[in-house]
């Protein structure tokens, strides 16, 4: 279902699973990155139109992630994501991972996504409406 508030923050709830825990006894750093991607993908499917979903896929160009605190088995995590600025083929997305029980910030990330044509798998420029809804504004190239 599409929403006109694609640039509003979007949240998903995540339960820490046994497989997420590493030999140090907390969630592995790679899992945090998976959650960042899961939140972005969920937001896209919740906010994009059917036509946008059929026409576009997204690939990660860059992740910057800052780990603040560990998460542990049985924690519930809230992944909050929102869009940032964009250029022709680079869209910023911010994500925060917060432990639900105490509201502590566990990690924050900035990801740069590139839209690709779903058929050709080549980078594309998106329609003005899509760019407007999935960014806070365009940067000059």
C-alpha cells in the first residue's frame, strides 16, 4: 500500500534470535547491517506505489554504521529509518537501531542507495515524483 508520507520516519520491530548472537555473547555487527537493510526494504514496499515497485530495485552503494551499544538475546529492537537528500542516482537513508526496553541507541547508519531498472539492472534516474517522495531534497550534481 502506498502512502503519501514516504519521507516520514518508518519503523519495524525486530526480535533478536539465537542465530544473531556471536561468540562474544551479543548481536554480531553484520546482523545490525542486515537490520538496516531490512528496514529500508520494508519501508520501500510500504510506501512505494505498485508501479514503482515493478520498475525499480535498489542497490547499496555505501554503508556507514556507528555501533554504540550491544544487543542481546531476547531484546526487541526498533529499526527506525527515514530518507535524506538525493542526487540523480544516489539516495541517502538514515537508520537508527534502538533497544525497545530502555530506548537506548544501539547503532546508527547512513546508507547510500542507487535505483536500478528492474529489467535491465542498470542504474537509472527516477521520476520526479518518486525522487520528491523518497528524499528530503536534491543535491546539485
